[in-house]
C-alpha cells in the first residue's frame, strides 16, 4: 500500500561504526583494573591539588597551571580550588596585565571571561601603535598571537578591540602557518580549524594531551593524571554508548529511512557533559536525543503530509502507546520511541522525586511537532517565507535546541529546579537558548542547503534570503555566518556574572552550542553526512585509549 506513495526519502548513508561499540573491549572495563587506576588517579589528584595551592604566590605560574589543568580536561576535579585561585587572579588583573607579555595578557583575559568575570579588553591597547592598529612586531611572538586569537573568541557586543584582534590574528596566523615548525605549526593549524572556546571539551582535551606531551617543560604528574583520567572516562563513555545501542535495538523499530547515527548522537551528548557526575543525566538525555533525531527524520525524510498531521495530533493529546494503533506504519515508530524515552525518564527520575519534570519535555515535544508540521505544510504548498518569518515561526524551534536543551537538564539533580525549567520554557525563549538555536539552525541550513534542495524540502534560510531578499547564494551564506558570530557574542554575554540561572545549567547550553559548531564544522552537515574529520574526532574520544 505504502510503496505507491511518493515520499521525500533522503537515502542517508549507513552507519560507519556497525557493531564496533557493542563489541569493543577495553582493559578499563575490568573492575579490578578500574579500581586500581582510580586509586592511582586519586593519588595524582592529591599531588596536583598540592601543587595548585603552592603556585598561588606566583601569578604567571598559577595562570599557566590553571590553563593546563583546564585544557587537559581535569578542571572538574578542582572546581572550588580553581574558582578561589581565579578570584586572586581577578583582583590583580589590571596590575598584572600592565606588565605582562601578549601571551599571558591574552590567556588571563580568556580564562577570566570563561569563568564569568567581566574583565575589560582595553588591556590589549598596549599592543597597538599610535594609529590604533595592532603592532606588526607582535606577529613575531607566535604563541602570543595564538593566545590573542583564542582570547578573541570570548568577545561580546561592543568588544571592538577583540573584533580587530580576531581579524588581525587570523590573517597573520594563516599567512605563517606553513612556515612554522612542529609542534607550534600543529597548534596553529588546529586552532584555525577549531578555536578552543567553540570546541567540544573532550575533543580539545584529547588534542591538547598530545600537544602538552611534546612540550619539554610539561608537568609529568599532570600529564600522567590527564592520560589516566581520560582513559577511565573513555571506558565509562563506551559502556554508556553500548547501553544506548542495546536500548535502541531493543525497541525493534522499523525505521530504515532514518539516519543511523547512534554513535554520533552519543558523541554530541558528550559535548554537553562528559564528566562522571553527569552519567545519570546522559542516561536520561541520550534516549530522548536519539528519539528526537528519529522524529526529525520522520517529518523531514519519510512521512506524507496526511500521515504527519495524524502524528502531530497524537502528540497534542495525552501520550499513550495505545495511540500507536491509530498511526500509519513507520510513522508510528517515532511516536513510540519518544513516548518510551519519556516514560523511562519518569521512572529514572521518580527515585529522586523529580518525575514531574518530564512534563516540561513533553510540552516541548508538542511545540516541536507543531513546528515540524508547519514546515511540512509550507513544503507541500511550495511556500517560501521571508527570512524573519522563517526564523520567528519555525526555524529556531525545529533546530531543535529549545526542546533538546530542556531535556538535557532532566538528570542534573536539584540544581535543575522548577525555576530553571520555567525559565527555559518561557516564551519568548531566553536569549542564550535563542542564540544556541540560531547557531545550530543556520550552520545546518548552510551545510545542508544543496543536499536538501535535491528533493522535495522546505526552503532553508539560504533559500529564503535568495528568493525573498534578492541575495546571491554567497551573499546569503555570508549574512548567515555573521548571524552565527553574533549569536556567539550573545552566549558569551550570558556566561558572565551575575548569572540568571546556576552556571552549571548555562554551561550545558554553551556546550550544546559547541557541539553544534563541531558537528557542522566548515558549515558541512557532519551528522547527516559523516565525514572523515568527524569520524576521526569520534574515534579519538570514544575508540582509542591514550598510550601511557
């Protein structure tokens, strides 16, 4: 019956990983090995904590030590100690910047901004000449120029000197990268591809461990700690991914039309939170995340408008698996997966007396499905909205970060209070959620525009600008890239004190924006078309332990 129906099938390429992560073996999965390594980590942690306290009397040594701890992925072990130390760094900010070189001024500025301290950027004026341009002499200090480049990505609106710094450092680093020798050449090349502030923490940590090891002045205790900690966490992440794959297989869904991207979905979630204390949050979130991916594919790459109207109506009513019988074959599976994921979330959260919070996610899914069906109607009618209409009415909701962000809070414990969920679900949406949604939506639209227009598909932001605003494709892409950069400034502003909600909650939103940036790196849809660059990143984080 359904074979005769014309469907917008996308023919997504198959999963790259197969059953690799179901069958993967890792010495750290052995309980005896794990306990032994955890004891070693505990001892190294004590040593590093002692060193951190001992460096407090030396401002530059303290700054470099904190930077190394953070970039090696160890900051979650020392959150309180780092915050206390940074208060001291903040108090001496102006005085210390006045006498420091470009590298340390830039590093101090970046770290303090990333920790919510609104430090002024006029400290960079001393690196300018009498004409107000950055001095050409600083291009000879490549580590300093690289640090300036990294610092410029924490800019907010009106940080004009940082806008100039980004343009200046990018131009000069690009010009010199092929003349540099290793390991500095590798560091510059990596940063130009992926600025630290916009990268996924696990990916950046894995890269930096290799960089740090090549530094002849590296701290041996810190390096060993970082490697052990990374490998232990990787073993935990592998187990979680294996559990997700078993759960998904156990649902017995007939959804061959959808993207088989379980590994990439879990990798995306790790971008939001990799730390061991968020293992429960990942357990809850990963099921809802994957079910949302299937829902997106059902609306976008399979269902007819008649089938999807029925699916949307089912989501608006009280949820029940018995409703599946009223839905067409294949389309019903996305309903089943989402209902099952939310029911299991309720069961898990009931142990904490927090099961009622799942209703916030259900409400978000209702809103999401209504936005999805509006996309389908516009596509069916061949309607091309204006850019503003597209963004305001559907594009941010179907990104689908407003829903995904709320779901990421579910397993975070008491810090994700009723007030947090009410804040996140308000209409209009909070600026930081709108900004994160803008980043994923526009990067996705630029990356997927050509592929999606090869079949019957809703007009993207690129097409809206071309057809309704008279821009060329190149002009449309440039405008959207400017919007993405503007959204990053909004996020950076929201991450400064005083926080509107607890910082760990805001950090999930920042990190999900980072995940989107990595998945759509180079404005290429890496989730739909998994390229070699993304495969390598996934493998580095999830497949390959670091040699000790």
